[in-house]
């Protein structure tokens, strides 16, 4: 990584999250060598509403507790609906079975 801008690196990692799995802003930041920059990962993913970024599954990234904190940024779409279409169960804006669905790039992308 890091041949691109930070945002492009974020997009590259998020594209690798398999359907039926979720990751966290912090896990992605840590993988990119910027531990503590979870908020910057969120800022990058806010751009996924822009033309040309529709292939980035930003809905698969949640906070460290499994909460759908980024749901307000899905213009015209439902983050929960997209996750449910991936086969993920949600209750009260929280991922059910979070630990078993968690995809951590530092472990998965060795």
C-alpha cells in the first residue's frame, strides 16, 4: 500500500472486504500504518457517494463496537439494507454476531 493517497489506500482495502463480512474504521487505519486515524478512514468513505466510487462497499465498515455510525452518509441508500442484502443481521443499528463477522485486514491480508 501507500503508493496512492491515503484515501485511495482506504478504498483499495475496503474493496477487499468479502460479502457477508464487516470491518472497522480502526482496523483499516491500523492496517494502513495509521493507527488512531479511524476518523480519517470515515472521511475517505464519505466520498463513496461520489460518481465513480459506487464499487466501494463502504457499508461494510462500522465502528469498533459494530454500530452503524456511518449510516447518515448513505444518500438515498440504507446502510442497514445494504448489509442485510449481504446476509448480515442487524438489531438497533448494531451488527449481530459482530466478532464472527469481523474481517481484519492485518490478519487477512498477510
